[in-house]
């Protein structure tokens, strides 16, 4: 048997040599690749996949279509193929209790099953007791501003502090750069619900004030704000070394700090990615630094923003660089994962504003869930959902079998499958959660037959 395997892998090696593929080749996005358990790799175009016949692949250097048994393969990666347009109305990613994930359009839900329409296999019926959770898929946000691309359109001003040197804000290589204190501002057309992102780099000491929703392009000296020119209310986000402070600034009103936060380990850095999220209707502002939530504020009074301008004010005479500024619309969802989920008593729904609903989702119809709670039925629109966790009561366990393989999908998600046959240019497979699924090759990103640690040398 071992001699047969050696002869077989020698045959593979000959195909590999003729097919002009070596382990170190750069993957081409338009080609499929087969990884074999002896460490070799072959590229070409996959024509079919069948558990009995094996995998058929066409390579431009091989005259006939090559065929390989599934047991000789570790994984197959698939190149880009033309795929049909799919415009789901209630797009979501569903997580199953075996940790599979599948994206699609939520059609209906009742006490027995969820109907999910997929781009590759049409409507799929998933037993409710085998679903862990789902999250709505957020469309790519509309970008309002992206830059900078030059100094044009920006207003440069000197610092209003007495004795300050002239501002030196300049544009260079996609960034706004200064070595002195001073302000640079622009009307970024801030939406009412928005995300503001930028990269910041500094030397020596970080001290920057960011004016949000201002109505003037010129800096305000806060200590003498009531004696200077008129201005509308705005927020001043102060980042000073390892602390952050948000103040609501109004003419004729005392300076009002809304709370101080701390930036851990910022003293060990000289650059950071900053993301500010603002929800004007809810009067909330979030600050993220390098992907971590630093502070959340909520204005107890009226929203203190009167314009759509942003000002960046370097408050010390030290080098500062701002780049990759992106302003976009935000749908109000938060990715804060520290909140606990309690689905031991029923279905658990977290809304966009972090309110929660616990009960039993009786049905999904006309874009909303009817959730039966202890206080009566509650209508929950799909568009207001941040996360939906199904009750753990009565869940049915799923066990992975040795002949199962993993399929990762080009539009997101992964499925555990057993290949049954090849039919009408589609892979007919069985999923342990919802049964038969038909997968065309364009929908596949990768098929993983064996763990890569099973690669051997013969």
C-alpha cells in the first residue's frame, strides 16, 4: 500500500512539474489551486468535484483534464468567478449552533424554522433549535469626505494664545503636517449620525483639540470665549497625553466638562488611529483609539453642535501629522462586545441603542419580529436590531463527523458539509444542521478537506 502511495504521489509530482506550479508561487486571483497532502500544489481551473470520481482540474500545460482523489487533497482555493447580483432586503449573517455561519436574506421565522434565501442555493430552511444567533449585515457606509488631497479647502489659523508662533500647517504626501501650535479647519459636512476617522502621529507630546459640529473655521480661545467674536455651540474633544476630555462649548455659559477618560499605554506610542462616532438625536459621542472604546459621553442637555465644521488644533509647539481622514454616515450600531447576553430565559435581542428585549420571537413578517415578552407582545423592526440571540432552551446538539469538510464562501460565512455528488455544475452536499445544499463553484472561496498539519512528505 505504501509503495502504491509513493507511485501515486510521483504521478502528482509529474503533473506538478508539467503544470508549472511550485510551492512558492504567487496565487493568482483568477485561478484555482489544489494543495496535496505531500506538500505539492497545482493550479488551474476546477471543472468538477465528486466524492467517487475525484476533483477534475484543467491546466493549460496539461493536455487532458487531470483527476485526483479527494483523499489526496488537503484543500482547494477558488479564484474569482462571475457571480449573480444579489440584493437582500433583510441581509443578515446567521450563526448556527455548530459554529457554521451563512449569509442571506431573512424571509421568515416561526416557532419551527427560519427561512433564509441565499445567493448561491436559494431558500434554505433552518430548524430554529439549531440556530445560535444572527446579526444584520450593515451596508457599506456612504462616505461624505475622504482626504486630505491638498491644502485647498482647508482654513489655517494661528493659535489664539498670546505669544504663539505663526501656524505652519502644510500638506505633504497625503497628510496635514505642522510643527507649531495652530488650527486647521474645514466644513466636512458632518451628518447627524456619523463616523469620523483619522490617523494621527506626533513627536514629544500629544496635545490636540478637535472641535466637532462647529459653525466657524477659526479657533476659539476657551478662556476668553465670551469676550471674542460670536460663535455657535460646539464640542471640544481634548486629547492631552494620556487623558481625554469632552467639553460642550457655548457662548456665555461656563465651560462644561462631560467627563474624562484615560488612554492606556499611549506614552509608549507615537501614532494612533482615532475613530469618533456621534449620534446627534441621542446626544451621544464615542471615542475609539486603535480600535478600543476609550470613552462614551451623553450630553444631558441640548445637543451642543450648531454647524458641520471640524477644527484640528495643535495645542503645543511640537510636530503633528493628521492623515487618512474619512467622514461617513453611521447607522448607529455599536460593536461593543462587553455587554452580557442572557438567553437562558428566552430569545435575547439587543437594539441599536443598547436596549434589550427578552422573550420569544413568535414570527418575522413585514420586516419586523413579534416578540412575546412578560409584558405582552413587542414589535421589533429588523432595522433596529444590533444582535439577536436565540434561546438556549431545547437546543439540539450537532456532532461533527470525520468525513465532514469545511467550505468557506466568497460572500462570507462557512459551512460544514459532506460532499454527495456533482450535478448540473453544482456541488451537492449535506450540512448537519439544515440538510441538502447546492453550491456552485462561484460561491466557494475554499474547501478544506484535512487539517494542514496532515501534510506529509513521501
